[in-house]
C-alpha cells in the first residue's frame, strides 16, 4: 500500500511537471504574441504619425491658388540682391499695390545695414 502511495506521488509529480512545462510553453507563446502585437501597434502608430506629418503639396498649392484668385491677389517671389534673402510679395491684381511682403521692407533694410557693416568690419558703430 505504501508503494502504491509512493507511485501515486511520483505519478502526480511527473504529471505536474509536464503540466508546468506546458504552462511555461504557453506563457512563452503568450509573451511572444504580446510582443508581436505591441510591435504591430507601434509600427501602425509610426505610419499614422508619418501620414499626419506628410504635406500634400498639390493640395496646398491648389488651396493657395484658389485663395489668391478669390481675393484678386497675385504672388511674386524674388531674391534681395544685398541680403540674398527670398522675398515674397502679395500684390493686388487691380491696383498692382503690394498688400503684404515677407520679410517686411524694414526688416530687409536692417539686414542690408548689418550686412554692409559686417563686410566693412564695423559692426559696433552701426546706426539704424
């Protein structure tokens, strides 16, 4: 009878050992599935973020053209000779008057003064 009890104890241990091995394998598989799921979610977030940060330039151009046309404006780009900065002007189509300029004329004037003073090596005595 004692041997039977010992055998039962051994059988239980071996069966529990197999069960523990199965639990460990299942736990590993679940961890692996969770890790793969997290990778998929993170890659989808990256793709969504890239889509949000992507600019549709054709759509932007179309919207700008429509805005300008609706407001009877023209746009002009040029390079300032002294500062080598790009200048953008919004011009009224009817009057040919400059509605808005970026950078402003005063900003360009200051940049020109600083530029010429730097070339002369005379930055400390600049008068604006």
